[in-house]
């Protein structure tokens, strides 16, 4: 039977998963099919398709990273629970921002609001990530991993902030900056956070039993025959006198 802290952690993860599922469902319900029975009627809907695809990718990235961090959560504190609620609240506004961007065909103010929402979501996620990693076991998350994750979060936050400011001048360029920033979070692990084991490390993990070396060498000497003996045996087998 699971202990109580583990049950609380599982409930927190299950509630977060349910919220993500509802957000995706609400976002799908905002899609409207065209009235004309022709493929040409789909072309005017390209802002809807692009904004929906980017928002769906953003939610997928958030869920993957959230799921990855939940592995390191021990007994959740009240502070961590409230940070998670704040993060989910910011994400829940994504269908509204997506619909506004789609209906206005990537206008300046909606894209600026869209990028600003990404900034708020990323700030809440950074707070959640820092709270989880600060309480994680040092054997699970190294100091290098924490440092790289912190720098990556700052780069992504700076990219979203830049996109929010650029949106007032070039909204489509700002939308491209948002897409580029999302690439940095495609993998939940921080780049370089899991260094490969060297040969020395692998040897340390599976050391050889040095006590068996003399017996192994003696066995090899018994089974190995001198070259002259092997040649004599071949000669005897080919000689008709034998």
C-alpha cells in the first residue's frame, strides 16, 4: 500500500493531468469548420490552424516537462501545491488567447497578449521547477543539471519577453520567435545534464575480479599448445607409417 506522501503526490499529478486534458478539449471546441464544401475554403483558416498547432505544441511541452519534474517530487509542500495551481491557471488562459489570435489573423495586440501569456506561464513553470529541484535528491539531479536548467529557463523567458515587445511592430516575426523558443523545451532534460559515462566509470561499475586472474592464465596455458607440437601432430597424421 502506498504511503500518504506518495498518494498526495499522485493526486497532484492526476489533477494536473486532468486540467491539461480539459484545456486541450476547450481549445478544440473553438475550431469552426467552413460552410463551403471545397478545399479552397480551408485556406482562409490558416491563422486558426497555426495558432492552434503552436498552442497544442506548447501544452504538450508543458505536460512533458511537468511529468518529468513530478518524478523528483517528494512529499509536496503547500508552497509547491500553490505554485502548481498558479501554473495551471496561467495555462488555462491559453484557449482564450489562441482564439483571439486566430480571429484577428495574428494582429499586433493579440499576439502581444499571446506572448505575454507565454511569459506568465514560463515564470510560473520556472518557480515550479526551482521548487522541485531544490528539494530533489542530489543523486538524482546534479548541480550541473540544476545550473543548465536555470540558464535554459532564463533564455526561454527572455525569448518570450522579446516576442511580446516585437509583436507591436512585427507580430508575425514575434510569433516565429515564440515557436523558436519552444524548441528549447522539447526535451525535459537540460542539455548536457546527463553526461555519458566514460570507460573508467563503466569499469568502476562492473569491476573485474582480480583474484581469478592467476587461475585464468593457468587455464589458458594448459589449453594453449606450443606451435612445434601442433606441427608434429599434423606431420604424424599425414605420415602413412603412423
